[in-house]
């Protein structure tokens, strides 16, 4: 070997060593592999090996080989120092920046259907991170690795929605019923965001969402009731109401909020005039206040322009 070559070889080795020590001085750790973690975290290791993350891999993703460290970050320094809570290892607690925590998950999930709109989701902008709803090691709901079952998971932060679902009329979210599963919050919302920024609903508009399950309300009808195709929420609450059928107000007040004077004026149906006697007293001209007794097909009709039954 010529002198010159061996000089350069030495230079290389020296430079290499310098850069390694330099790295650890900067605080960068190295990858050591999951087997190293097993020594001290055997329970986590064994349980993880059987979990979906332990078993499945996204083909071709460079991060696959990193095992435990794909989420917790390189662990060499943690191991060298004999471990310890939060010592040179990412532990997903609230002190850690949500973006840092999310970035670990997004390294694999960014392009997965269902997660692709995370960056425009209300949860992301409110500083909520993946690990506040999901647990990798201690999920209560194995499907989708949720920390809690729905709707309890959501109620933990959305107390006002819980209050609404306790009202007399509500979508069946807490009860399964004959022949059908109970709805979940995620039947209508995607917590990871949707292309519809408004309330992260799984449709382009509120009405399209409702039609997914109440297709018959879409018609087509020869005679449409204009507020219906425009927005179901003119007349309905979504999460709960104290009036039957999730109505925002009781009939006839609901109708009278838009229809004041007609060929038969609205006033005779108010409390004041119509509740003065039994239905047969004559005072109660239109069978109490039941606009729906006559205008029964309130969502539209192909037979009657007045939506009569
Ligand atoms: C030499 C033993 C040892 C090795 C090897 C080791 N750890 Fe630890 N680790 C510990 C100890 C001890 C704690 C503190 C536990 C505690 O306080 O309950 C800890 C804490 C942690 C924590 C925080 C959890 C907590 O309860 O504080 C995480 C996350 C963690 N280790 C991940 C890893 C990963 C990933 C690896 C492999 C790269 C690894 N550890 C390798 C000993 C070790
Ligand atoms: C190394 C790549 C990788 C990382 C990092 C990763 N995941 Fe996954 N995750 C996967 C793969 C692969 C699957 C299985 C996908 C499948 O079955 O189609 C999966 C599945 C899931 C599932 C669905 C489970 C099910 O039952 O279908 C959830 C939820 C999930 N991951 C959440 C997370 C969260 C939260 C993080 C961050 C803490 C994370 N993942 C980090 C690769 C990863
Ligand atoms: C506010 C709670 C919440 C947050 C925050 C959240 N998720 Fe989810 N995630 C859910 C729920 C609920 C489901 C199951 C129902 C569904 O698919 O909408 C789910 C389902 C998933 C699935 C499986 C769905 C599929 O398409 O197969 C993956 C993967 C996932 N989440 C990853 C993530 C990642 C990555 C993050 C952070 C970037 C994250 N989640 C943030 C609540 C959340
Ligand atoms: C897919 C991402 C991911 C992988 C892979 C992963 N973890 Fe975790 N780990 C987390 C998250 C997120 C938490 C926070 C608690 C939770 O969600 O279960 C956590 C928590 C922990 C904790 C306890 C932290 C605490 O504060 O109590 C330990 C210990 C731990 N992981 C060890 C491991 C070991 C060992 C492996 C490999 C066998 C591993 N993890 C693989 C995401 C991951
Ligand atoms: C860790 C707390 C937390 C959990 C758990 C959580 N959320 Fe949220 N959510 C928030 C915060 C904070 C906001 C933003 C502020 C607000 O609008 O209340 C938000 C916003 C929302 C919004 C949008 C509101 C708007 O005005 O656009 C919807 C919809 C929503 N969450 C649904 C859910 C569903 C469904 C679940 C359960 C799968 C859930 N959230 C779980 C904290 C949480
Ligand atoms: C039948 C469909 C459906 C179900 C089920 C549903 N939501 Fe909603 N939710 C909606 C629609 C539609 C909106 C948007 C209303 C609007 O555009 O004003 C909304 C709005 C919201 C908002 C923001 C506005 C507000 O009222 O604060 C939150 C938060 C929310 N939902 C949480 C939840 C939670 C938590 C659950 C489960 C308990 C749930 N939703 C179940 C359809 C639904
Ligand atoms: C994921 C399916 C689904 C979606 C989306 C949905 N609903 Fe429902 N809705 C149901 C189910 C299930 C019931 C239970 C009653 C039944 O079908 O027998 C119900 C019941 C109702 C009721 C009657 C409540 C009662 O007290 O009897 C009204 C009103 C209603 N939905 C309006 C809406 C509106 C408005 C929307 C859009 C914001 C909507 N729904 C979206 C599934 C859905
Ligand atoms: C002009 C007010 C109004 C609008 C707008 C409206 N509804 Fe209704 N809806 C009612 C009334 C009133 C009832 C009660 C009917 C009864 O008790 O016979 C009702 C009942 C319902 C019911 C339960 C009974 C049934 O007929 O199945 C569902 C489901 C429903 N509406 C869905 C929708 C959907 C979906 C939309 C939007 C496409 C919508 N509604 C728009 C007034 C309205
Ligand atoms: C959000 C406003 C709104 C509500 C609430 C509403 N309507 Fe209407 N309704 C309209 C509009 C707009 C028309 C179209 C005719 C018009 O311009 O007067 C219409 C048309 C009608 C027609 C046909 C009249 C015609 O001239 O063709 C009847 C009948 C009717 N509504 C009954 C009801 C009843 C009964 C209720 C209560 C269950 C009700 N409406 C609630 C807005 C409303
Ligand atoms: C006893 C049956 C009956 C009851 C109850 C009834 N209507 Fe009517 N309504 C009719 C008939 C029939 C017509 C068609 C009138 C005509 O052809 O002159 C009509 C027409 C209408 C029209 C359209 C014509 C106009 O006047 O502009 C509206 C709006 C209307 N009703 C609203 C209501 C409201 C709101 C209620 C409840 C407060 C109600 N109706 C209760 C039978 C009834």
C-alpha cells in the first residue's frame, strides 16, 4: 500500500470518528433495534409483537425495520443510560409537542385513506394529537386501537354533545335497536378530518350526509317543500332535541316560524285560541294544532302541492 493511500485511509477513519462523537454530542441517538428493548420491557415487547403494528408492515416503507423505535425514536442513548422515564426516548406525554408526536404516526399513515385530510381537520388545528384518541399498547377497543369505545371517547371532551344525546329524541347512539347497530359518532364524522371542513362530516353537505341513511327524503318529488332540499337543519337537530323527531321546535310553532298568513291564517292554531276546548268544540277548527294531520307528507309529495296525506 502506498503511503499516500494509507494517509487518506487514516484521514477517513479519523473524520468518521469525529463525526460519530460529534453526533452524540449534539444529542442524536442511534437505532439499536427492538430486541434491545425486550431486555427491560418484556411485557410491552410481547404484547406489541401480537398487535397489528407488530405484525403488519407497509411494504417498502423505510421506517418498517425500526420496530419500537419507529414511534419512540432512536433508543441507543436510552439503553446506554440504563433506561429511565423520559430519558432520551419519546414517551408521548402532553409535554411533548403534538406535531412531534403526530409526525411519528404520519410517517406511515399520512397517505392512508381516512387520515389524508388530517392537516385541515379541526382536531389538528385545536392541538389534539393521534395519541389522545388512539393507544398503541393499551387500547380498550382493539378495532381501530381506540383509547375508549365510542361515544365515551368523544364525550370525554365533548360534554355538550353528551347532554344533547340525553334528550328525549336523539339518533340511536347509545342504544342498539332491533335489527340494526347503534350509530357511532364516526358514522357521520371522521375525526381525522374530511374534505368538508365544516364539522368534519363524511359528506359534501349536511343534506348529502342525511340522504346516506334517509334516502327516501331526497325524492324526487313533483312538489318540493323548499326548505327540505336546502337544509334539513332548518327543522331538525342532529344530536338531540326535547321535541319529537328531533325537531328544532314543536309543531305548529315550527311551521309558523315561516308561514304566518296563508289561506288559513296561522293564528287560530296558537295555544291561546286552539287549546280552549276539546277538538269537537268548533273553536278548535283544525284538529288542534296538528298541521301534520293534513300536511302529512311534509318532506315533499308527488300527489299534492300542499303535501296533504
Ligand atoms: C437497560 C434497560 C432498558 C432498556 C434496554 C430499554 N429501556 Fe426503556 N426504560 C427503562 C426504564 C428503567 C424505564 C423507566 C420505567 C419507569 O419509570 O417505569 C424506561 C422507560 C421507557 C419509556 C417511558 C415509559 C415509562 O414508563 O417511563 C419508554 C417509552 C421506553 N423506555 C422505551 C424503550 C425502548 C423503545 C427501548 C428500546 C430502544 C427501551 N426502552 C430500552 C429501561 C430500559
Ligand atoms: C412503521 C409504520 C407505522 C407507524 C410509525 C404507525 N403505524 Fe399505525 N399502522 C401501520 C400499519 C402497517 C397498519 C396496518 C394497516 C392495515 O391493516 O391496513 C397500521 C394500523 C393502524 C391502525 C388501525 C388498526 C386497525 O385495527 O385497523 C391505527 C388506528 C393506527 N395504525 C394508528 C397509529 C398511530 C396512532 C400511530 C402513532 C402513534 C401509528 N399508527 C404509527 C403502520 C404504522
Ligand atoms: C379525536 C379522536 C381521534 C384523533 C385525534 C385521531 N383519530 Fe384516528 N380514529 C379515530 C376513530 C374514532 C377511528 C375509528 C372510526 C373511523 O374510522 O372514523 C379512527 C380510525 C383510525 C384509523 C383506521 C381507519 C381506517 O381508515 O382504516 C387510523 C389508521 C387512524 N385512525 C390513524 C390516526 C392518526 C395517524 C391520527 C393522527 C394523525 C389519528 N388517527 C387521530 C379517532 C381519532
Ligand atoms: C406505532 C407506534 C409505537 C410503537 C411501534 C411502539 N410504541 Fe410504545 N408507545 C406508543 C405510544 C403512542 C405510547 C403512549 C401510550 C399508548 O398510547 O399506549 C407508548 C407508550 C409506551 C410505554 C409506556 C410509556 C408511559 O408513559 O407509560 C413503553 C414502556 C413503551 N411504549 C415501550 C414500547 C416498546 C418496548 C415497543 C416495541 C416492542 C414499543 N413501545 C413500540 C407508541 C408506540
Ligand atoms: C382530547 C379531546 C377530544 C377528543 C377525545 C375528541 N375531541 Fe372533537 N374536538 C376537540 C377540540 C378541542 C375541538 C375543537 C374545539 C371545538 O370545536 O370544540 C374538537 C372539535 C370537534 C369537531 C368540530 C367542531 C366544529 O365546530 O367544527 C367535531 C365534529 C368533533 N370534534 C368530533 C369528535 C368526535 C366524533 C370524537 C370522538 C371520535 C371527538 N371529537 C373526540 C377535542 C376532542
Ligand atoms: C347522524 C349524523 C351525526 C352523528 C351520529 C353525530 N353527528 Fe355530530 N354533527 C353532525 C352534523 C351534520 C354536524 C354539523 C352541523 C352544522 O353544519 O352546523 C355535526 C356537528 C358536530 C359538532 C360541532 C357543532 C356542535 O354542535 O358543537 C360536534 C362537536 C359534533 N358534531 C360531535 C359529535 C359527537 C361527539 C358525536 C357522537 C356522540 C356526533 N357528533 C354524532 C352529524 C352527526
Ligand atoms: C349513518 C346513518 C344516519 C345518518 C347519516 C343520519 N341518520 Fe337520521 N336516523 C338514523 C337511524 C338509524 C335512525 C333511527 C330511526 C330509524 O331509522 O328507525 C334515525 C332517525 C332520525 C330521525 C327520527 C328521530 C326520532 O326521534 O324518531 C330524524 C328526524 C333523523 N334521523 C334526521 C336525520 C338528519 C336531519 C340527518 C342529517 C343531518 C340524519 N338523520 C342523518 C340514521 C342516520
Ligand atoms: C320544513 C321542516 C322540515 C325539514 C326542512 C325537514 N324535515 Fe324531517 N320532519 C319534519 C317534521 C315536521 C317531521 C315529523 C313528521 C311526523 O311526525 O309525522 C319530520 C320527520 C322526519 C323523520 C322521521 C320520520 C320519518 O318521516 O321518517 C326523518 C328521518 C326526517 N324527518 C328526515 C329529514 C331529512 C333527512 C331532511 C332533509 C333532507 C328533513 N327531514 C328536512 C320537518 C322537516
Ligand atoms: C324554514 C321555513 C319553513 C318551515 C319551517 C316550513 N315551511 Fe312550509 N314552505 C316554506 C317555503 C319557502 C314554501 C314555498 C312556498 C312559499 O313561498 O310560501 C313552503 C311551502 C309550504 C306549503 C305549500 C304551499 C304552497 O304555497 O305551495 C305547505 C302546505 C307548507 N309549506 C306547510 C308547512 C308546514 C305544515 C310546516 C311545518 C311542519 C312548514 N311548512 C314549515 C318554508 C317553510
Ligand atoms: C284540517 C286540515 C288542515 C290543517 C290542520 C292545516 N292545513 Fe294548511 N291547508 C289545508 C288545505 C286543504 C290547504 C289548501 C288550501 C286551499 O286549497 O285553499 C292548505 C294550505 C296551506 C298552505 C298553503 C296555502 C296558503 O295558505 O298559502 C300553507 C302554507 C298551510 N296550509 C300551512 C298550514 C299550517 C302551518 C298549519 C298548522 C298551523 C296548517 N296548514 C294546518 C289543510 C289544513
